[in-house]
C-alpha cells in the first residue's frame, strides 16, 4: 500500500493544478505556507482553497499555496515537512504517527491545529434491484457485487479493503464470485452506479455525498447497513467513530425509514511540528475568528463552531501544536 502512496505523492508533486494566493513579493520565506487539500474539484480541495483565502485576507503577509492531496498521503507529507498544513482524517493521521498500516514508517512530526471541520461518514448504497439488503449479505451470499469505490490509495479505498478483510474476504474473492471492482474519483463512481456498470457504491464523504445524491435523483437506491459486530471491530481496531445516517440525509431521494448506523471519522487541519508557533497561531486565529466565513466554504462545514470544535469526538491522540494551543488558551477555549 505504501508504494501506492509514494507513487501518488510523486504525481501530486508534479500536478499542474496548484492555486497560488499571492501576498506580495516582499513576504519572507517563513511566511510562505502550503496547505494540502484533496483532488482538484473535490470537497477537500474546495475547503482548502476557502481556508487559504480566509488566512490570506486576515494576514496579508502570509503567502498561502493550496496543493492537491488525499486522505492517506497528506499526513506523511506534513510529517516530513513537504507541506506545512493539510486537511486530514483522524484515523489515518494517528496511524501515520505510529507507523501502522498502511504506513511503513512513523511520521512523528505531525500536530493538530483543530479537528471537527466536518464528519465523514462511510456509506454503502446499492441500486434498488440488488438482491442483498446489508453489507454482510454481500459476503454471506457471495454476491457478484460490481463495486464502485474510491481509489485504493485513499482512506475510502483502504476502508473497503479492511471491511472485507474482517470476513477473510478480498476484492479478488468478490471478482471470483462474478463481481467487479471499479476505483476512481467520486464522480466516476457515481457515473458507474447511475449507468449500471456498478451496482454498489462505497464511499467516505460528509453527508449528503454529492455523487450519491446526484444518482438518487435518477435511480432508486437503498443503503446497505453494516452489522453492529462489524462496526465494533472497525471502531476497536482502527479508531473509527460510530454515527448514523439520519432519515432526512438525502431529503427523501433515498427512502430511509430509521437512522442507519454508520462508521465516521473526524476531519480537521494538521501542521508540521516544526512550523513556527507564530504562523500556526495566525492560521488558527484567522479561522476561529472568521468561523462564519469558514461555514460558508462548503455545506459540510456548517458544524465549524469554535466552542464545539474543542469537543470534537474521534480525533485520536494527536498533540496540539503550541501555536494553536496559544490561541485556544487566549480565547478561553478548553481544547483537550
């Protein structure tokens, strides 16, 4: 897996889609900062770009560059100092710090700025005609699932592998049952489900997932919930949280009779431990003091409330950067 991450990092390093928000040629090198988002066109890239704009307008002396990234590759890049800040998920950030799967080494120089940006939810949906009604039935019935998933170098794809592994099953086994596996962007997964090339879509996105919502407007879909036992194993082994998909998550486009239990992961902003306290303080203050603007960056960011961020669940054991700590102490926010 790490070879895939390394390959993905190299491709990102040469990506042409880089946003540069200039603060003038007199800015010092210490004020040049990089923020990793997600793939161009995705929610994280949009959020990172919005965050950069707020930082830039609040502290014009900071030169902020937004670069494409991804859930699995962002922590190592911050840990090595290849990037200063990144959007990240709590589960794999903690894994990266410890050197656990899917990372072959530990990246100890990662610190938190703030968690609770939004909550990503693992969602499994199927076309209505699919003859299974739970995720577990895919395995027990050896159903020829035609899966559309994020790339396996992403946290969403990595989770797919781990879910099946809990049953001693692999994607290759699903293919042997007559199924198929398509991996790629969220939009491509939606297209495959809509057109019938895929009959089950698995994704890790905030609610409502745009690709699922789009398909639900033209195709009848249903959720395939996971068993409590499976969710318990994922929580215990990897630090996922427990949440739910509410009945109105898709505004009636998908019939949900009662809340559906689901795995969740907290997302937030991380920084390299060696970044100056002053820069991290400014970045933290810019976002917290402009929470109303942050909330308008993306619909999933409506939960960005400074007092609530300090209480964010499932954020792992990732130490707070001293610069961020300084802001929270000055603001009287007990961030533990």
